[in-house]
C-alpha cells in the first residue's frame, strides 16, 4: 500500500462572508517552526482594503440594528465554534509559533473565554456607559451609546489569535464592523479563525480579515476616511504615521504596545468597548 | 340594557352571550347621509346607527391544531437536593393536575421541614466549598450552559408548562420558555462583571438564599430568581408553587445535564407548610418571594424578629390609561394583551382601563369587537388565546369577584365564545360603568376581567391611577411624548409602559411600589438585591 | 380638509404595536379542512396579473386560459379576475367573453401616475370602452406628500366618474407613502369618494416594496372604521410580494380577525399576484393527496430545476 498523499489547504482571507484571494493575485509564503514551507498566504493590497471596507460598511446597519441579546448570542456561538475546534487551532499555533507548547493551549482557552466575556457585555454595557442625566430643567435627558461604524484593526504578532480576537470582540459587540490586518509574522491562525467566523452565525461582512505586509497596508488603514476608528498594535514610526494619517479624517486611534500581556484581566473591560462608541444625548420635555 | 345576573351554577356555564353593546338611539347624533357626513370622522361613538355589526362567525373555522411534542413528564418527581433526586422523608406525594382536563399530570414530592433543612445544608456546603471559591467567569459558563440547554429543549418545556399550568401553548412556546432562557443568558454574562454593579463598592455574594415562586409563570419566575442569584455567587433553595412544579423538576434534571455542582441549586416542593419552613429557615440570608400581597405580609411578619433581607414581588391593580390621541387600535391591542394575556394571571396585568371620556364609547366598542376573535380553549391547541384558569380555587375567586361586580351595579360584557365542557375556564370579561368604590376596581382579581373607568383630564387620570394600595405597573397611551414623560413621572408604579404593555426583558428592572412589594428583578438594579456591598 | 394634520383627522398608528399584532396572525395554525377552505378561497380571490412592458397578446391569451382553469381539478374555483395593461383588454375579452372572470385593467399612467389629469382620465375611459370590468388606478403621491389632500381626493373623484359602472380599485402605493399614518390617511381620503364595492389597494408591484401584513392591516382597520361610521363596505386588495400559499393564509387570518366573515370573499377581497396561484395549487394538491409537489407539475410555472 502506498502512502496516502494529504490534500493541502489553500489559505484564503475571509471578506464579506466569502473566502477570497487578493485581487492582485499576489501571495507570500509562510514557513513553520522548523522552516518547512506550509502555504502561500494572500498578500493583500490597498484595493483589498477598499473592498473590505465596502463589505463592512454594507454589513454595518444590519449588525447595529440587531438586538444586543442577539449580538451576544452570536459572539457566544463564535466561542462555541472555537472551543469545539480547539485542537485544530492549538495545532496551528504550535506549528507556527516558535518554541510554544502549552502556551498554545492556553492561548486558545483564553481566546474562548475572552469571547464569552465580551458576548456577555452586549446587553449590559449600555447600563454602565449610558445614563439618565438630572438636568436643571423640565426635560428628560438621557445619554446612549452608538457604534462608530467601520473599525480597522492592526493585530499583534506576539498573540496572533488572542490579541486579534480581543480587539475585534470589543469592537463588534456594540455594533461596529471590523477590518483586521492579521499578524504579518504569523497570519495562519487568523486564516483559521476566518473559517470559524463563517460558521458562527456572524453575518457576512461584520468581521473581515486580511493578510499581508504592515508597511504596505497601514497607510491605507490610516487614511481611508470611511474607517472611523483604529485599534493598532504598533510602535515608534508606525504609530506616528498612523496617527498622522488618521488626523485627516479625525479618526479615533488607539495604539497598543507590542509587548502587552494579552492574557491579563485588564483586557476584559467595558472601557475597551467605550473606545469605539459614540455618545448621544437626547432631550425631551416633560409636560402636559 | 340591564346588568346581567350570573347564575351560580357550574363555572363553565358562566357568562352572558350578548353581542356588542349597542348605544341607545336617543344618545346618538342624528346625521344626514350626505357627502359631508361621509367625510366627518371625528365620531364620539363607535358605530353609525343602522349599520350592521361586523360578523365574527364560523364561516371559516380553524380546525384543531394540537401541539404534539412530547413533554417528557415523569409519573413522579422526588426532591432535588445536593444535586440528586431524593425521596421526601415523609414518603408523601401529591397530585398535580392539568387544569384544562382535571386529570393528574404527575406526582410531586411533599417536602417536610426536615427536607427543607437538608436542602439548606446542601446549599451551605456547596456555597462554602465550591461556589464562592469559583471565579466569576467559570460560574458564568455554567449559567450559559443552562441557557443553551433550555434553548435546546424549549419545545418540550413549553408543552410541559401548558399541561401543568393551563396557559396556551403559543404563549409558553413564544414567551415563557424563550424569555426564561434569555434570563439565564443575560445573567450569565454578569458573573464576571460584578465589579460594575455597584460603583464605588466591592460586591460579595449574600450566601444562601431562599426563594418562593408563584404558579402564573412557573419556569419564567424560576429563571428570574435563580439566574441573578447564581450570577452573583449565591446558592439557592427554591420552592415552586404546588400546582405547577413539573417544569421546575424538569429544570432540576437539566441542571444535572449542565453538570452544575451539587447543592448550588436545591428544589423542594410542597405547599404552605413547606413554604413557611423555607422562608423561616435560619440558614437563609435572604428571602425572595413572588406571590400574593397577603402571603408576602405573612412572610414579612415571620421574618420580623430575625431581620432577614427580603425582596417582595406582590400583587397589582394596574391602570392602563388611554388618551384620546393615542393610536387607538394599538391601544385596544395593548389593553387586550394587558389583561387577557395568560388568562389575566399577571401581577402587573392591566386590570383597570382608564379611558378618556371623549373616546370611551368607541373604544369600548372596539374592545368588544376585538374580544370576539379571542379563542378560549384547550391550552395545547396552537390557536388558543386564553387557556385554563390555573385551579378551581382561583376560578372560584374570579367568579366571586365578578359576581360582586354585577351586584354592585357595574355593567358586564362577555363575548359569545364556547367553552370546553370540563376543566377550569372563564370567558374574557369586561365591566363598564366602574368607579373606584367598586370592589372590582380595588381588589386584585387575577383573572381575565377588565374594569373600565373613565376620566376627563390628565390630572384626574393620575389621581385615579394612583388611588390604590398597589403600585406595580401602569400603561399610558398617547401620541404626545411630553405627556408620556409627565405621566411616567407622576404614576406611582415600578414599571410604566408607554404605548405598549406587558413587555419584559432580563435587562429591564421589574418590581413595585407600596403593597406591590420592594426590590427589583432584572438589570443592574436587580443584581444589587443579590449581593452584599463591602 | 385642507392641509390639516392628517393625524388629527384620521388618527395615528403605532408602528411597533401594529407589527406585533400582525405577527400574531402568523402564529395561527391552519390545518386540514380549514386549510383547504382557505386555499380554495384564496384561489377565488386572485387577480391573476401580468403587467410587463413585454406583454403580448399571446401572453394574455395564456393568462386568461390559466385564469379560467387553474388546474385539472374541477373542484378548484376559477380566479376572480385577470389584471393587465389597457392595450391588451380586447385580447382578454376574446378569451373571457363567456366567463364570470373580471377583466381588470390598470390606468391613470400606471405605475407612476406622473402625467396630466386629462391624459390619465382619457386612459380610464379608453380602458372602460375597451371592455374593462374593473379599473386599478394610482393616487397622486406627489400631491399627497406635498400635503394637497383635497386635490388628491378630487382626482380620485374624477376617476370614479370616468370609471362609470366599472369597479374602481385605488392603489395607494404604500411604499412611497412610507408611514403607517400616511397609509391610514390615504385610505380614508380614497374611501370617502368611493362607492360600495370599490376597493383600496396597497401597491403597483413596481415600487421597491409592496404589500406586507402590517401595511395591509392599516388599510383593513381603516376599512373597518369607515364601514362602521358610514355603512359603506369597501374592499381590500394587497398586491405584490405575496408569493406563497402560507402567506396568503396569513392574510386571510388578518381579514377574519379584523373585518370578519363578510369580507372573506372575492367581492370584498383580492390578491394581486401571479406566482401565488401555482403555490396555492401545489398546497391544495398536497392537502388532498398527501405528497409535496414540484413546481413544474403546474401549468405556466417558472423555474425548471
């Protein structure tokens, strides 16, 4: 009996609910821990970003209009999908991350729990961030939050799964939609995450994941005026140019250091959600 | 038209079969039938003289549409203590019947004070050794499991609820069970976020809490009690109502499927004696009670010496206030939904309609029309709107109060729907010409009976609405936003529904003023009642 | 009634409330004999429609034959009417001369209505002279949204006159009116100048959206209130968007529970539809003989898969 030849997966990025290659057709190779070639991953372009923003903008109104309970259930189901395929994801992390063994299992478990945590915020953060305001006049005055819209994410290399999911979950729980640039050094976990997104009931376009080179793509993230906020793991010149580009469209920019501890509980907070919501205050007379 | 006398025979024969109340011709404007007449729609009354009434007859009958899913109810249930089903020490069981057929559904264990004691011991053990030590995020995941399992087995639980308690299957299927699952889902997410519940203070669980729930929304009331208690880190001893214990015991089985640690939730079944043992037990650091104001007061007296923490969710006599500028048909729907939903077995039910005098006649006429298409019957028929009254006892109480209404001179109306020949049923009923002095305007009937009063001005409406010892809920119907907000500010009620009624959500705090109780369930405010502030 | 508040004149509708009400209609469970009665009745209420730029005499001939004999099952009634463009009325008459099936024609510059009143009225007269039994007109939405309610009503009156003895159906084009308050007001504005036996209708089927249970309910409630106020019974026709038998049954539940028995027939209720008919036939077949049917078992079915 001859040995069975395995079928190798072609990695594609998850945009608008579909798995696609880059519009440029370009790819770059990824190698595993032992230096073995694994696959060619799409090398996305600014046009891919443009298309992903279109998809995210299209999905936005529907996602924001869902009940908070519904959004919470969907994010919880994403946790279910990841948990049920924990072995696969752990294997992916081990395959690519240098010298990781039990850390991979921990990262997957922490990611599932992080999703459960943010799922649970969906129908609660309003009760913490919003308020009824006691103004000195006969008006009912209340402050509500609203998602900002399309949010761009530049993901971490150190925690290619946990970091990306933390940034994304905090953004989408309130009704934002997301375009994420996966870790450049380790894009494969994000590719696998895309498959789990597709089976989680998350509507197409709510979360879109691109792979490619940071230097090439960050400028477009920074200057695309339809991206209303950016959550980036960046430092030094990268961070500065991000902020400069963002200034042109008055984006909200959140920059995180590359060496933060993603597993710390401080990453689970309503204030992560606050970064990408608007506050709207409404007045209405109280009378006859 | 003479007030109709009720015959004091079998409950199922109750009620008059009068059609829509027609106004005396002399009361109507005489109108010419010209173009202008056709165009003038600011009518005070509901119907032009001589126009035939609409026919809601049997041209197109809905055939029986029984729900056939298996409720998987056991022949007998033991007590659920320490994660296991344990026989009651006395060896006694009592029958739980289906109020639509009067047949036995299952046998329920009768818990003695000794059993209640075992339950509290199990709860304390679980609290000290497992639950208080568990991080919030892990506790939360158990509660999420419960929510998901309840969603999986939703249809089964819905059928069981209808069989045991009498409510229509489309309500238990579309409201009770999904809402119960939602309560677990919502509260699961608070378990690891308690730091946000009380800004400025640290929160700790209370410890072991005792809970007693009523028969009107058995599974839902169970979820309202257990979900926040567990999320906050407490352990529970709960008694369901004696006429509706089946879904609580099925829930206990579900807890085993969820692998909830033993003793975190304990369910003891029984009636008044069991309840008194539960509320009076020294290990209970808090008692949560939902039920009648009368029993609530008994418990408060019982706990007076010890000073145990309590929350009370008691009776109500809500005013549903309809102004002339309201969206009329939706207001009619809201009024109907407010008092006939769940056979009127709703503490926050809109049992008083306060309608502005200028539209009173036409509004009542529309109500009567709407009532013509309400279907009373077999709870398991998917087309039934109004199911069985929960017990003979409750039916007798409703009949008694309705008789008093007639005797005191209010005018009764019931549509002409047929009733099943056995079981406990009552037609939807409305009384007009009711004043605040009538018993039917002041006492909680807890049945499908609406008392209708009128008002002229907003201030009068406020006075009448607040003229009660209860204060659970109120409804306001008007097109004017500022009026809604003023009414909401003035109404002494814990829940105000504007241009809607009977809306519930786990995120929305619920509870009453005055003799409707104290404490809240749902939302952040509800969680505060299950924690200690450090 | 100049530029009054239409809310003051006709009342207001709460969107959330009415949508909850109609959702309850969809939970009614209609089975067996009850279902068959509903399906048969729905067939008898269909205005079988073709309103395409590419309609030809051949298309209309085929439509008329389908209208007369929807299926080989003789117990299944014929439809109420065919609904076509005016230029094809004569063709329809050839095939329906000896039949009780009505010929309904659109007129008044359907679907937009954007033409002079004179031209619109001429078209109505043309259709009536060609042999139309029923006229489906469109109201002037531009005038309505500008608040010119008297003018809207005057135009409808003029069309009533031009229609003569034929039955008039007034299309409100609910999608363009947008709010339920507007739909209720437009219903009354039309009914006030209609005759018993005329209809109000939801849509042309050519705008973005068409009949829904909710916008239809607004109109049913207006019909009911108008009837009780005046004794004049106006009919209802939801059109567009009703494709399945299941939907049709929901619409009939709405009629049963809002207007009652007297409206459950084709002189007071119609479905403006085309593919609905075959779905009704499929479900009737399943009810009678037990097996679900493929679409291509029924004449004039689209889709071959």
